[in-house]
């Protein structure tokens, strides 16, 4: 609340920092130009006919773990012995009515009751209110980051609507989620993951308090309100942190894959890059990076502590931001190698020989896609060129590895399913067109792969139909 009070004081002094819900360019040596409307990349329209899937089948489609249990549209409440805690019993029963098992509450029973009361009291979510319950497991798993007063104030005023927009969905920091009417009419199968993605932006911008520009002064992280009365001497060593769109956009899709779809469907390069960050730094760091109000400062410090100068980090941020939002950031004339950024971080924080780490190499390979050439600007290009997929024979072998012996005959949206992490393990995922082997009917769904990187073989896969979510929530 202290930051919020200071921020409101600044607004009274200098006028609104937002105009038409767009952030103004900052003054100073290190500037960034960014709209505060956050978008989901549009997908190609597809007309599909999916077969019904039972709730039991949905729950068995994806193997879940303690940290990020993937949700079902018809999850049965798993009631434990809660006779000694009436709030627990009430929360578990209520959660079951909204398709959530007790396991995904993570023991946050009081938090869920307050969450439900706030959602039910919000009249601006329209037909999408029920879907908002599906993000509670993300809230419960990251409850340590909640600024209670600010978050519930924003949850209570969150508006969700539809409109004519150029993207599948947007979250505007005026606290408005908009879903494309065209997508609703022509490509309904993507709606569940689009809305979940936009709600991840909502959490990113509200859960840990008001997200603002960030300044560092030594080891302090400061808001514009904190520095408004600084003297020239006090401002001398202030650093205006660069924006981190690769975390904002990539992180929203990363969390969507981790908690909901199991298959990144947008910002794939950003997701693969953040997979490298989590692989190096761990899940706790990734959660803090995404959900904290001071993401820009944390991300900057990650590189500065690894030995980058401020000037080198600024150059790197321009490449990373352009990768995430080319509509906002021009691609630099002298782009930094994103491969080298991950390799430098690995070398500093993990040590050892990254060339021998099969999991890390899988990230580098996936980040470079198939037949792409960005790796050639890396100082490690001679080695990376020996592991990436560059020939038609390699393409065919890779495709076969992902689709052979699967009765549903998946036609993957990404021939090389995007890599991501859940509970410390690497997975690949892609949306796909699938065929019911019994009826021959086509349907859309997510395919999630578990891989053995030592032998480069598929260990297991799961398939999850999209249809139950579309029918229940849209």
C-alpha cells in the first residue's frame, strides 16, 4: 500500500501517467516506448468438429504434478477430512462447483473464499466470470506475491468483454480484457487459451501491486513516485530500467502452458527463451520474475550480475524486446545473439560445460526452430550449427518422432512443438488437429510430449481436447 499511496501522490502532482491507456515515453538517457495494451498473437482461423470427451478422460489426458496441476473443465472436487476446519470444507465444496479440485487450492482455503466472493461481486466479467475461476490455481501457487488490497481491488473491477480488435485478445492496464469478435465467430477453439493468456497479463500487472516503470539506485528498486522529490544529487546514480517485453508476453504464454494448456501457442521464441531462464535459475526465480511488480529491475540485475555492463544489457534488451513485440520495438541493426545470452547466463550461474547438458541443448535447438538462421550470429555458431535442424531429412525425422504411432494422427500446428518447463521438467507442446480413431471425426486439442534428451526419444505423450472448454465457457 505504501507504493500505491506514493504513486497516487505522484498522479496528483504531475497528472496521469496514462493517456488513452497508453504509457508515455519516459524522459532520460535510457528510454523505452511501449503501449500498455498487451496482446495475444492471432492464430489462423480453423473450423473444426470435435468429439465429446468425458470428464474422466480430460483428467487423465495430462499427467499433473503438485506445483501446477492442469485444470479440467469438469474436475470433481476431492474433499479431504476437513471436519476441524469449517472454512476448508466450505472452500473445497465451493471449488468443486467451479471445476476445481482441492489439490489446486494449495491449501489456500481462506484465499479462495475471498477470491470467490470478489469474483461473484464483480458484474463486469459478463459471460466469462466462470472462466476466471480457472486461474485461481496460479494465484494459489504464487500467493506469496499477492498485494492483498490492490489485487482484490483490481479483481473486483476487472472487465471482460468482446470487441473488434486486431488481435485474438488484449489486456489493457485500464483493467480491461477484450476478446476478438472475429475470433469468437471464426476460431472458437483458441478462445480458452487466449482468455487464459490475457488473464495472466492481468495477474502480472495487479497481483504484486501496481506495476510501474522501475528505477534502481544501488540495490533499491524504486517507482516514479519514490523519486519524484529526489534532488539532483540523489538522482545522479539512478538507472531507468529497460522494459522486458520478452518476460511480459513470453511469460503470459509460458504460464498459460504451465497451468492450463500444456502447449505454448504464441510467442514461441519468447517461451523457449524463458524456458532457458527457468532451466538455469529455477522455478522460484521464474515465478518471482513474472509476478513481481519490479520485473524490469530483476531482469536487468540477472544480466548485470552475470557480468554484463549496463550498455551491453541495453543492447541485449532491444533484441529481446523486438523478438517479443516487433510492433513496438524495431529490430536493431546490430542484434545480439539470443543463444549467447542464454549461454552466458548458464556459464555464470550453473558453471560446467553447457555443451554436455542435453536438456539445455534441447532448449537451444528448440529456440532456433527448424531451418532458421538466427544462431549464425552466435559466437558459438560452429557448435550450434551441428545440433540445429537444417536439412529436409532432419525435418522428416523430427516430424516422425513427434507423430508416429499416435492413433489420433496429430497434425501439429508447430512441427517442432515448443519447449517449456513444469515442476522442474522439460516438455514440448503444440495445438493440433486430431482424429478420433474410433469414429474418424476431427477435433482440435493440445498434444504434450515428455522427452528423453539423452537418447532423443519420446517417453510419453498426452492429448487434451479443447471442445469441453469451448462448450462450457464460451
